[in-house]
């Protein structure tokens, strides 16, 4: 009996060490590259992931005979290339601007050629071209690509909407252009919008398109003429129905012509959020579905920021808004840092976070994605002490605490590895794609997949006879405990923590999992002592009521 307490204490210490090492870790599953036929500069533009975890990347790839072409690649979840499809318009360079997939696995790529024609291509799930459509004179081209900018969208019936700019005269003047195609590639209708100053050598263009039910939202930049004949730039957002009828138009003033709309998202209530670069600051607008502006928030930095800009936007299921971009501060590094912001649904700034790499300068955020639990994933390029630009991907939890960071170095000294897009699959894996330099004039598409270990382990793949939720162990605990559960079939799984008043504290898992037995590690290090509850819900869809639900109680004693 004398040795029982030391043995027990040693066991607890070992358990806590094991839990700590498992909690919120990340590892690279694979990295794969695409090198075009002439070892030229292959540059990805956009990426998306389907519900099966397949990854689609599109961009520009040159050849000696055809110049720059569209190239679109499909990878399976293991990173194995399934197909690569090229598109070339004879005698012209072709520039990709956007990518979308439908529920049948069809892939749509849009962009323009060097003559300015709008070009949209459809591939089936095997990568076979189904049709290619070019919009004729007057010439047109879609908006410039970027994080949060999506000039292509698909509605529930499979119709395709492409946005951009219709040019006039010498090609220096433009208006909004929105085109609707049906499944066969037939043009159903086109819509344009021009500000009152559209003939002054100023470029109006749609930057983003969003489909929300039976409505289409477009946003971008337009110009109006002032009484003194000068011009003013506006963030101009328009709502259409599926027949192309304009329902409302909203304009908000930008500071100058170099400002631009960067991203747009909708939330679960049908509200619309638009974010813009605004001089040296960031402005974000929220509108309801009727076009009424609910709020305007200006981020001008805290504690000595000299310059801030936004590059991406995401919204979580609770309506919280996340922005990423870059900041140059007069305090701290004095150079470019990643900037990440979180606003609550009413526009209150919850937190802002900065990432300053090892070199202290040259860190540029490129994209953002948010999971259903409100964790934010940021990717960008960071300058290191070896004078290399590498991928840098960071995870923040809902409170803005950094959970992990991971870099990718393509292996060539003094070369750049620069991501352009980030996405999550249904299993919570993080996928990043971008440019990786292999030589003086050689750039490749490089796509990297990371897996997360957030304390969730599949301890058996043997199929259980039913669903079950076990009592946590140890209980009481301080501050780490284990929770086990079983799934008899592959389903969506939600495991959440609640306090004694029923307030949701944390989401441990909210994604699809295969049948089997699982163990999840819960770290309550940031919580006070007390009684808590954990609830498991299993359902055939993340939008349906649970097929199985059970709640258990646990005690945290510090």
C-alpha cells in the first residue's frame, strides 16, 4: 500500500504527457507537384475539394507551341493524380480566373484569353471536355483572381454564373458583366451594370459571385461621376433572382480608385458580408437580404499599425466573420506580418492576431478557411533566415489561440514557395496549393495535404454492433480526460462540451467519420473547475436530426 500513491501519480503523469503530445498536432500527409511539358512557369490560381475528398486545382501552364493554357488537375485523397486537362484558344494566351464543381463531379473553369474574350470550359468527372464557350465582341474578361474572389458559381439546378467586366472603346473602360449558362453551355441571359463614370478610362468589374438559394449576389468596384467631373469609387453589390431580375443595388464609397473589393460571403441567416481594402485600412460591410446595411466596420490597426490590407474572408456556422490579410506595424517587426481578424455577427471585433516569421519581414497571408467549430486556418508565404519564401499554415481556435503552425519548403535554396489557396475536406484535413520554384525559370503547382491530430484516435476499425458513448476517464479529471465512442456505420459525428447552464463551451469534433471505435482527448486547461456535460450526436447528414444522441456528465477539479 505504501507504493500505491507514487505508482498512481506516475500513471497520471504519463497519461497527461501522452494526452498533451496528442492534442492539436498537425503533420504533412503528402506533397505533390505538377510540372508542365516545357518546364516553364506553371502557376495555380484556384482550388476546391469535393465531398469525397478529391482535390481540384486549376491554373496556367505554358507550352512552346500554344503559349499559356488552362490546366486543370484532379487528385484523389491520397494525392494521386487522376487526370490533367488542358484548354487552349488558338493563337492566344489563356488565363484562368476561377473554378467550380457541381454535385455530379463536373468541373467548370473560367478565364480569358489575351484578346480579352471570356472563356468557360466544362469537364466531366473523368476530365473529358464537354464544351467550351467564348463570349464574343464586345470583348469581356472576368475579374482578377485572389483569395475570397470567385467569379464563377453554380446553382442547385446546375446553371453556371460567370462574372467579370465588359470592355468598351479602346478596352480601358468597362462595366459589370454577369452571364448565365445552362448545363449544355447555352447562354441563358447576360446582365451589365455601369456607373455614371464608365467612359473615363476606369475599370468596373465583378469580383465575386455567391448563390444563396434562389438568389444571386455579385459585388465589385464601380465608378460614379461627381458634380466637379471627378470620379468616386464604390463597392457596388447587386442582388438578382435566377431569372436575372435586379432586386436591389447597394453602393458604399471607397477612398480612392486603387481600393478594391476583395471578398464576399453569406451567413446562415441570408446576410451578406463584403470586405474591401480601404486606403491603408480594411473596411467590412454587412447587409441583410433586403440590401439594408446593418453595419460598417473599419479596421485601422491597434497600437501602431501603419498599413493593413485584406486578402480573404470566411464565415462560420454561427455567423462569425474572419478576415486575413497583411499588416505593416510601426511597432514590433516593422515589416509585413500575417493579420487575422474575427468579428462577431454584430460587428464587434473579438480579436486580431499577427504572425511574424523568423526573418521578421516579408510574411504575406494569402488565404483563409474556417471549420464548423469556428477554428480558422490561414496560409501564406513566410520569409526565413535562409532567405527562402516557404508556405506557412497556421490554425487559430475560436478564441484566437494559435493551436499549431507548419511550413513547407520545396527544397531549393533561395527559391519561393508561395501558396494561393487553402481548403478543408470533410475529415478536417487541410489542403494548400501554390507555386513552388524548381529553378531559375521553372515554377510548378505544388499541393500539400496536412492531417490534424486533435486528440481523436480511431482505436479499432472493427465494426461495432451499435452506437455508444462511454464515461470519460479519468473522472474527475485535471485538466485532460479521454472520451470513447463507437459508430456502427459511417456518419456525421458531433461531440460538444456544455457547462452546467447548458452553454456550449467547445466542439471537439464535427465531421464525417467511418464506422469504428474512437477515443478523443479533451483538454480543459482553459476552463474553471466545475461540472460539465458532453453530448454525442450521430446523423446521416450534418443538416439532419441525430440518429443517435447521448449526454454524460463529467467533473473538472483543479
